[in-house]
C-alpha cells in the first residue's frame, strides 16, 4: 500500500511546532531525530554546529494511515526554502521498484535534491522539486511493509 503524508519544514522551531501539534492531536512521536545524530553525508555541505540540536526528522501519527512529519531546515541545506513552500509531499511505498517509478516519473524535468539511495536510517529515500515547483520525498522501508 502506498501512503501520502504532508512533510513540514521549519527554520529552527520545528520542535516547538510539533509539541503544539501533539497538544492538539494527542498521541506520541513515533520518531525524533536531531541533526547532531546524522553522520556526514558525501557531497553535502557540512552541517553548521548551531543546527546539531535541531530536528532532522520528527513523526507524529495522526491516524493509522496518516502521519504529520517535519524537520528544521534552512541555509545551505535548503537554499530555496521560503515561507509558503515549506512543505513536501511524502510518498511512502511498498517496494523499491515503486519508489523508483514514482521518483523517476515525478522528478522528470524537475530538480533532484537527493537521488534515491539507501540511507543511514534504513529507508530507500530521495527528494526533488517537480517541474511545477512542488517538493516531494519518496521513501521505501522494508520493515514497515504491512504496517
């Protein structure tokens, strides 16, 4: 099964925003990761030290099928970040083949930010902005199939 969720980006106040959303929706965070936990990435600029405690990724399940996700971003990590385009559509799919198909189809004539690749957090993942300026994240994680 493929699911689509909204992924929100913030300029340093993601944790505050998600604590607020949690106070409204209830529940518990299924994941909280900070930039300081991330290993260096080849081809990416070094992370500024002031971002070490900021949110790399946070997930708040809203229902069985819906999760609100987000991160802090800005600077060299997101040079096109503007208020109004501070979200991505996150597609989680059930196979690497589908992940590649969605990524290749939707990113055609767009700008690839991170090609599909295996990541340190266990997902096969990629990011891009499509030819219409919409931000997308495509993800496959074999551990979550059927959940």
